[in-house]
C-alpha cells in the first residue's frame, strides 16, 4: 500500500519489486489518492483503507512528506494503524529528513530510507540513509550482502561467511564516496550548531508561515476551495495561482506548492522563467506547479518578501 505519486519515478521501484516476486503491480499495489476536487490525502481515508484491507497488506509504505504537494503525512497514526493490522510499515523520508521532526524508533517504524541531498544539503549524488528498528536486530532478514556491511573486526580478513553488523549498517554494500561523506558532515555540523531539529523546525514554521501569509495577499491568489468554481473548464479563467500544500502547519514542512491557473496553459513555465530572471530559485514540477521552500538554515524573512514581490512582478509582465 502506498500513496499515489504524481509522476515520480519511485513508482518504478515499487513495480519492479512486485514483479520480482512474480506479482502484478496492477493488483498487488494499493494506491491511495485524494478525493475528487482535493489536492491532499485525508488522514481518515488512509486509516480506513488500512483497516479495511489490512489482512491482505504485507507492507504499508508512504513518503513522509509528499514531494509534489508538500503534505506531511501523519506518520505516527499511520504506523500505529499498520501495526494493528499486522503490517510492516516503512517510510520514504527523502523530503522529510532535515525538514520535519521525526521519531522513528518511538513511533515503532520498521524501516525508513532517505537521501541527503535535499534538506540535508549534501548535494546531488549524496549518500543515502537507512533506519531499521532495533526489534529486527535478531531476525535473519533477506539482504544483498556487501563487504561494507560485514562486521568491522573481520571485514578486511574477508572470511567465507558473511557476518553482518547489527542494525542498519549490516545492509551496507560498499564504502561510500569520501567527498560525499565530507559534504554531508559539513551540513550535519551546521545542523548541530543550529540546535538540531527543534530550533530548525521553529524557524521553519516562522519562514513558511510568513511566505504563506504574503502569498495569500497577492491579487493573483485563488483560495483552494474556489478553484473549481472560478476555473470550471480547462483553460478558463484569468491567470492566478493557488496553494495545494495544507494550510495547517502540522501537516507540512518548509515547502509550499503553488499550482498555476488555468492549468495546462503554460503559465507556470512563464512565471518560473520570470522568477529565475529575478534570482528566485524555486523548483518547477510539470505541468503546473512551482515549489518554494524557505530553508531555515539560510533563508530569511526578507527572502520570503522578495520572492512574493518578484512573483507579482512576473505576473504583471505577462498581463500588463
């Protein structure tokens, strides 16, 4: 079971794993999608499906923060419901680690994986991370053994029998790139200096809340619940944007996803070009979304103000 991922390639990984077990992805994977006319998943819908389909579900696997909408899923309640049904529960934390506070061990998460090149700032190609709950330490799990996962005391003796390191380290394949480690170490040192996630999350709430407030004051902003009314047909309505990320700060991280309207008209690409020309670095998600995420380690309130100002200017240049 997983959340439906808009155009993201991780669906390839899910499908390939299912096929490797001689199953059909069309029937073996349960995808959860938002309700008609909504942009994010409701907690009650997720929990209801787990409760209903639980006996047939082997693995519940969600992203902690959905990359497209920026929704932070209720990880603790989903994990708890999965365990009630006897399911293994894992999380893809690519957009969550370094972004929102996590309590994987206390939440009884079985495993989690993540990259470090997003909010942990290690740069593209940075090493990945893995969490495996300690309750699995004494359970013999299938794994692709690699020499870097072998216990350190005998690793370089290269014995015939593989003796894995206890925990997540036992799943390592080979030694990581030293340059990737160095860049990650530098970032983690800054996280520690800043007070780790408690302090970083407090500043993130301030920055993203400020950005959201400023965006909603734009004359081009369309409240999410008015989109269907103002844009009843594809291509109808004047240029504008809405925010598809939850307005409840407890349901999001740093990111706000702006959906440009009317959808499918190429407006997003033009606005993105305008923002880039002004030096505002966002991220375009085809066909109609720009993601803006003030990073609490180095962005400021002034950055948020300038981003919204130049968004307005980009609209004006297209319209006036």
